[in-house]
């Protein structure tokens, strides 16, 4: 398990799947704002890649996020689009509604940076998020990510086009304790 100050990132367990499906992926608003495509329901027992991990998929590393104290499941975190030639990847995360606004998101980003830069030896990490996702923007910036650009009207979200912000962090600019 990878450890931050308050959260741990561990492998996906079978018992995590129904909790994540019900509390995170069944939520139309959250799904529409977090996924690149349209929201659609996940059938219980299906092998949807957002929930069921394919260990052979080398470019994508999904984690379940737990509280260090007590081990309660609080969300998901992913290093995705890993490109070993350009040594870059994207990060993504989603916390259960009851776990938001407690500082966990900032800690998850810190742990993903450690995984990307130290464990995987990557050079650049990237995040794309909606321009009005202040908690995500702040979680990223608290870890040293800088805004590199705005993708104007790039996301169709529940009836309107929204801007996305592209944030990046280079290994040499990363401060482990930021
Ligand atoms: C985005 C998300 C991961 C952030 O994690 P979090 O644990 O809620 O965020 P934190 O508690 O670490 O807060 C980070 C910062 O954002 C601020 N913040 C938190 N919620 C906020 C809100 N609703 N509006 C404005 N600012 C907010 C906090 O005050 C904190 O700022 P500070 O460091 O200056 O004090 C989490 O809210 C979430 O999972 N949301 C739904 C899914 C999602 O949007 N995923 C990202 C898709 S790209």
C-alpha cells in the first residue's frame, strides 16, 4: 500500500466494487462531470474497467483509496495513459461524497505524485478537470501543479459545454512536502 498523511492507496478489493458503483458511478452528475463520455449505468457483476481491474493493462494503474486510520474505503485513484517513451501520465481521482472536503483529495494527489515520479520514474504528470471544479484545481495546485491552458468548451456536461483546465507538474518542480 502507498501511504500519504491520511489516506492509503491499495489494490482494488472485490468488496470495494459495489460501494464504488453505488456511491460514485451511479451518480449521474458526478459521472457526467468526471468521465469523458456520457453517463450510463453499470450493471452489477459486469466487468466494467472503472471497477474491475485488468492487471494486464500496463498503461493504467487503478487504486482504491482508504483512510489510513481504520481502513474505510473512501474512493478511487488512477494513474492512466502511462507513456513510457515520453515518461508521462495522467492522474484521476474520485472520492465518495461523504469523504469530500476533508483534505483527502490533496493527499491522494500527493501519493499519486510519489507513485508517478518515484516508483515509476516518470517526468511529467497531467490533470484535466472542469474549470469550475475548484476542489480538484486546489488539490492539484497544492501539490505544485500549474495551469497550462484552458480547453474552451471541450466538455459536454448535462446540457452545456464547459471549459476544462489542463494542469501539469514536472518531476524537477515537484516538492515532496508541498
Ligand atoms: C475533487 C476531489 C477529488 C477533491 O478532493 P477533496 O478531498 O474534496 O478536496 P480537499 O478537501 O483536499 O480540498 C482541496 C482544496 O479545495 C478546497 N475545496 C474543497 N471543496 C471545495 C468546494 N466545494 N469548493 C471550493 N473549494 C473547495 C479546500 O478548501 C481545499 O483548499 P485549501 O487547500 O486552500 O484549504 C473531490 O471533491 C471529489 O472526488 N469530487 C468529485 C469527483 C471529482 O470531481 N473528481 C475529479 C475529476 S477531474
